């Protein structure tokens, strides 16, 4: 059955992959945007200012909330870190409180979160039942998820997407890396022993489709591939797929010096397992890293 689905963060990598898939299934898509709406399917909201156009939400069967301040691969200032936090927590709370106030509510709210929820956990195998970490991004994710409580409290099925690094051809996690690797300038980060949670963008889109339809699933979901790899393994596989050497490691101390808090985050790892997805019968099209990278980089 076709639904009316409201999407935030529609200009981002994840929504740009998800929206064509949902539209091809016959769903009606409406977008909440921060800039001036330029089409009949766009409606204005201001997450930090606390204003939102309720008209699309009043007719929504489902909401997919992906909006948040971009996390760039550059040194974070205090102001940037504040925007990363506020855009996610305040925006999610505004959306959840608005949905909770309706008499007709959507069946489900799919709300973004991230692998950073778990902090730096070394060799620990992390399922959805694992405890949160105590890093900046872990605190962001914890409060981000908690901000959906008004929606959950009134009976809306809430799903938290604890997504790993999404692999796409020109954007996201691979975006800044591929040009360097093509020039032979790639290498592991620090010791390379930290785990890199990842998922191919096509599998991420399919997972969200699965979660929209799976009426019994709620709460956190690790949206990562089943093959856990360390940074040195990821680096070696990427170099092999690109047919380039990768012999220029980046010392951990240099990352911390140049990138400050972001450098520290890049040296942290999460060995995540997609327990909920696997147990619910979801099938990964690209379960191993090499096949995923071949698909993304040599379509």
C-alpha cells in the first residue's frame, strides 16, 4: 500500500538514495526543508528556531528524519560541535513533540542516529543492547535518540538508525578518501586496529525500506554490514579495489594535532553487529567489503 512519507534532510547522501526508491514503490514524498521551499512537495521548518510547517506532518503515514548539521572531515571548532549537537537534538525534539500533538499520527518515525553511539569499544562485539560510550559523538547520539521520547510515549513506533559509514561513489565516507587513494596517497589511520563500521548505500536504503514495513521492529537498529573490518583491512581492500598502493599511514598523533576532536574520533572504532536486521530476516546484497567497494566504485 502506498504511503505518504515525510522526509527531512532530503539534500543529504542518504535521502538522495532513499527517495528515488520510495517514489518507485508509489509512495508520496513530502520534504521538510530549511531553505525557501521551491516545489509543491517542500515545506519549511527551522529546527534551531523551533518553527515547523505542520501541514505535511498532519497527513503523514511515516516520517524519515535524517536532518542534521553535516560532519565534515576538517577540524571542528566549538561552534561547529555545538551546531552538530543542537541541529540533531533540538530538531528531533521539535519534530517528535509536533507529531505527539496530533490526533492522527504517523505509524512510524524512523530517526537517524549513528555508530558513534557506542564510543570507542576496541574488540567488544556491539549489538543494539550494548551500552553507550562517553565521547562527544556518543553523547550526541544518546541525546539525539532520547529526543524522540515524546513520539514514542504516544504510541508512534520509533526506530533509531545507528548507521555505520555509508559507502557511496562520490559522497560520504569514501568522498575524501578515493581521490587520495587514486593518487597512491592512501594509508591506515594510526595503528589501524580500530574497527570501521560500514554499509553499502544500496543496503542502507533497503534496510530503511525493511524497517518502514516491519511493524514489530522498534528501538535501536545497527545499520551496518555483517562483516566487521579493522581500519588497516579497510584500507588494504580499498587500495586493492582501486589497484593502487596504500603505504602512507597517518600517525595518530598527527591526526590529533591537526584535527583535534575529529582526529580523536577517527581513531575510535566500533565492532558492530546488525543483530536486529539479521534476526528480522533482512538480506544484505553486499555483505562483504570487497564486493561492496567494487559495486560502489565500479558500477
